[in-house]
C-alpha cells in the first residue's frame, strides 16, 4: 500500500502515519517528493484495510500497489531520485564514474585518478575485490586496495565507488569508500542485498547478465526494503548468442527502467563490450538514450593490466569520451527543457 500525504502535511502528520504502520507490525518507508511525501508500506502478505490511515491528519489518499516492487516504482515517488555525496551527484547532472577496473598498485591507481580529476569528473571507480570466472585470475588487493582508493579520494577529491563481494566486504567498503557496488554475479545474492540495504551509503547495483528488468528492479527492492533508498541502477550488458561483443549492451533498458522507476540508471560500456574500440560508440549511444551517467574503465598501461585490459581506455581516449559524452548530455538536457517549456509553459 502507498499512503500519499497532502502538500501541507506536517512532519508530525507524517510520523503519526509511520507510527500507525509500525504499530500494526508493518514497515514504513517515507519518501519525500518535490510537492508531497508518500509513505510505502511493506511486510504485508495480503491486502491491507486502508481505514486506519484514511482519516489521519494530512493523509490525501491510500493507494493499493499491484506491482511486485513497491519502493522502486514511480507509484511511490514520481520525482527522480538524486544520489548526492558531497558535491558529487548522480541523477540530476550527468555523472562520469571512471577509474581502474582493478586496483593493481598505488602508481596505477593514482595516475588514473589524476586524469579523472583533471577532466572535472567527481566519481572514481576501482575494484579492491574482484570476483573472477577463474579461481586463478587476479582477485584484487582487498583492504590494501581500499586504502589506496581512500588515499586517491583524499588527494584528488574524488568519490569512490567499489564492489563488495560478500557481507564482510561490505563492512570494509563502508569504512573506506563512498558507494557500495553490487556486481552482476551478485545481483540475486539476497543476503548480500539485504546487508547493503542496512548500510547508510549509496549502492550501485549492476544488472545480472541474464536478468529481466523486473528481476533487476526487484533486486533493488531488496536493498530499499531494508531502509536504504540511495540506489543507482547500472546496465552492463546481457548474455546473448552474439560473439562480436563480450556481452550485448541492452540500451533499451535505460528508458524502460526510467519509465517504471524513480532510481537513476547508469551504463557500463567497458564490461558490456569488452573492447576499448567499442566503448566510446556505445557510451555515446547510452547518453543519447538518456543514461544518467557512465561507468568506464581507464588504465595507464592496458597491455599490462591484471584484469580486463582490452576494455580499458587509454588516457587520451578517455579525454575524448568525456568531451563527447558531455556534449551529447547537454543536447539531451536542452531538448528536455525546451519540451517542458513548450508542453507546459
């Protein structure tokens, strides 16, 4: 159920509804919007009688939610969710999240972070834990890698996005980083999703390589159902019969997810294509499709990389991508603004 408050509802009115929900043994999820607050109700196994809420002060209406996801959908929150960490944002302005696929050394990470910061980017990605298909492949530097990432943040003012592969890793990522990434292999690791939902840092959730959009949104629902509403969706390609690309980028999921959900969605052209020559064209296409940002691998010496070297952009290629992506994002933003003025102005 969704309880929609009036535009003039007070904080007292909102918390009276929350207390009523909790007194009945359910969980309340207040979601402030631009004009009014909606309160999602979860924990019920069937239909709920709206009577205990309908007459409370400040309640405009009680809406039954029929979709399997209650918190990620636009029924609960029509306005787009914007993720903010300091001055860095995802959802309001175009976000470039760039860095190393894996933290291999301090020199490799710091030189890449310097270029990312030089280009005016505010987010840095880097893997300290690397779940790999082969048990013999490089698995990451773990806490040592997180310390290097933390040093890069301190030196260059970047916000750190890094993956947690299990529940103990979430503890470490919370300590050192700014955004907890849940990788494609763990999209349906429900205990890990719940642990990430108990964190009070944003979560970047990658789509599983064979998951539907509904499964993707329900994975985000697991996180939000634990009280963490700062979720970023990330499309990274799905497995198909094609062999011309590592995975098949599903750019159609970007507008589809935005139609159904208020959560921001970014695109990873590096892991979806696996080929640096394809990264920039697919990144341009994703920005044109309306992606809220990009997640890109960069490396000073890709031929020496311990992880996914063929997909990592050289520094000059990265500089070109940033310029092109921003130009396209500006065009899309101006078109939206012009449409809004023409349609509603």
